[in-house]
C-alpha cells in the first residue's frame, strides 16, 4: 500500500493539467481564499507559540506599558508574516501558471515527484539503524 501513491502519481502524471484547471476555479474567488488564509495563519500553532511564548521574552517591563509593547511586537510579527506569505503566494501562482501552460512540464514535475517518493522509500527501506 505504501508504494501505491508514488506509483499512481507517476502513472497518472498526464491528468494533472485538468486537476490544476479544476482547482483554479472561476475568477472572483480571491476574497474567500484571503479569508481562509487569514484564518489558517491566525490559528496556526506556530503563530500561537510565537505570540504566547516567544514575544513576551522581548518585552521590557521597566520601559513602559507592557500591553502596548506586546501589541506592537505582535503587529510587527504579523506584518512580516503577511509580506512573507504574500510573496510565497505570488511566487507559487506564477510557477503554477508557468507549469500550466505546458502539459509536458506538468507531466515532468509529477513524474519526477513520484520517482522521488519511490527513491526516498527505497532509501528508507535499506537504511540500517545503528544504535
């Protein structure tokens, strides 16, 4: 069963073009995606850990209002995350468009991905643990 997914990925690599077209959906769906992205980012465990465990370490209690400092640090963190995630989204959209223009590119990416998964599985199967 473990080899099924990469083998299917390699064998079905020609059907990725229709899958990407189906995922893209109709235009005008952007606001819903932005809302979903916000909810995912706000509830992600990494965000919660940063805001509750890491940021308070950088607050100086003798420098003034602690709540304002935490709020400012949280806003800076959020702004950096927004810019970073937006850049990754734009880059991913550009790459998706570039791959979608050529069915051959899509086949190549999926085929290489399937073979890579098989290679990792083979490497894992023959790795001996030495304790």
